[in-house]
């Protein structure tokens, strides 16, 4: 099964930590100890209850599936960490680029509105003789 990044977009409910470690491990297709290893390696940071128990969200499960996809593709955990960091950086840069594009479009539209206001139609019949063409 191919990884589809669009499957990780769950909206608001994605960050609500509801799954205990055994359920999260089952949903991700790994052993619970694997989740603990991922956490120790800095690949995962689940929420904690007041008693210190881990709770995983839909976003965490999607993150786990992404880790599994990358490890199945042959990357070690350090490689996975680096790829995911780069993917995060790319996402931030894309968002910044989109904001820049929107700002540029708005600036261009503002300039167009401004110079349209500044243009005044001139009838050539009212121009002085030296400005009219005698051709």
C-alpha cells in the first residue's frame, strides 16, 4: 500500500489524544515497544495524562504510519528523523511561499486599482496643435 500524505489531514480532531499505547500500536501495525523506541529517538511525542500515561491522537497515528512507510522503504530511524524534519521544513516554506504569493497578488491589484484611478481620458480634439499628429 502506497503512502498518501493527504491521508494525514484529519482537521481539528487530529490533535485530540484519545488512544492508549496498545490501541495506537495496533492501528499503526507495530508493537507497543516500538512506540516507546520512537519516542526515545525523538520521532514521536505523544500527549500524557495527569498520571503519565501516553495518549495518541489521529495525527500521531498518521505520523506512525509515515515512520513505518519510511522504514519499510529502507531508511533507518535517523534517516526517518531527517526526512521528516525536511518534510516539516518544506511544509513551512510552502506555506510561506503561498502567503508571499497572496501578498504579491494583492499588491499588484492595488497598483492596478491606483493607476486606473489616476488615468484621465483625454480627447485628442482638445489637445493643443503641437500635440496632435499632422500625419
